C-alpha cells in the first residue's frame, strides 16, 4: 500500500508537469485526452493509479514519452518529426488555440506559395 502511494504521488507530479508544460487545466487535459474529467481528477488526487488507457492517451494525443511518465527517464515529449506536419509540431510545442493555429497555417501557406 505504501509503495502504491509513492507511485501515485510520482505519477501525479508528472501529470502536473504535463499540465504546466502544456498550460492545461485538469478539464482541458481531460478533453485533450478524450477522458472523463473525474478520471483525471482521481489521478490528480491520488485516489487511484493511472490505467494503461491514460498511458496510451498521453502518448498518442500529447506525444508524452511513456518512459518519462512511468519512471522519469528521458525527456517529457517524443516527436516523430519526420511524419508530423510543421503546424502540428508548432501546436504541440505551444498549445495554440484554433484561431492561432489558423494564423500559423495561413503563414505557412503564404511561405509555401512564395
């Protein structure tokens, strides 16, 4: 039980680091991961251990390095730059609104046509 509490605390800290890096509230993180807010809150409040579903969602939706999330090794983010469009890389890094992403796309389109 004590070991579970240590694991919950470390994962809670990492979830908070992710939220801080992405400038997301708990509600916004839940939306980004397509998970219920209550589920994310239960992890944040150390009520339960994160599930495999959370691990997969963090990796697929936010490009979180699962090795970093599980044990703190490596960098927080993983990027497959070869397969990711520039506007998505920019969005991943800066967590832009839809309006801001529209501006980025317009600028990139303008530069491509120049």
